[in-house]
C-alpha cells in the first residue's frame, strides 16, 4: 500500500516537473520574442530618425524607410502578442465578469481561452498559407529594395504560434489550478 502511494506521488512529481519545464520554456519563449519585438521597434525608430536626418541635412533618402518601417511594425506587433497575453496586458471587457465569483471568472477565462485558441488556429493557418504562397510565387516588394515578401511575413505565423503556446499554457494552468 505504501509503495502504491509512493508511486502515485512520484508520478505527480514527474508531471509537475514536466509542466514546470513546459511553463518555463513557453514563458522564456514569449519573453524572448517580446525582447526581439522591442529591438525591432527600436530599429524602426532609428530607421525613421536616420531617414529624417538624411533628408534634412543631405537631401538624400534611404529609399527603404517607409517600406521597412511597415515590416518592422508588423513584426513587433506579432512577436509581442504572447508576452502581452502572459502579462494580462490585452484589453479585457469585464462588465459582466466583475460581478461574478473568482471561480466563475476562472471558468469563463478558460472558455474564452479555448475560443481564442480556435481563432488563433485559423489565423495561423491563413498566415502560413499567405507566407507560403509568397514564397512559392517568389513575390517581391514593389519598392526599390525588392525584398522577398515571405521574409517579412514570417513574423505573423511565428508570433501566432508563440501566442497559441501561451494560450495553451494558460488553459492547462487554469485546469490544474481548478482542482
């Protein structure tokens, strides 16, 4: 009997370690992508400032500032979604949930997260197809740089994938904290 009890405790301990490893991995991944998004945002500002400086003092242009600022902005948004979610920074409308109990709120959050996961799965599918089509068709930007568009679009499926991992982790934590 004692052996069975120890085996059950050992099994729970292994599951807990796996969950902690997975949780730490996803947290680090979302934090890393947020740092990358921050770096890209700083690069965007530097690019725009450089363009302003060059135009003002030397009457020349980088010819890519407008195009690349859009690419950088897109990447910074998608790469920061998971971290914003894990820090509870997304906008929440809590007119109804503010009047409910903590347990009811947790259940609503889990249902909302499952719905979010479905929406994100669709968005991942569409952005992956979009990026793949750009790659297959060898699409280039119409600007001077002729940047391969799939390179600029990769941030969308990557960011959504990391966001989905953060949502999945939230769901698992919600179920494990429920019991």
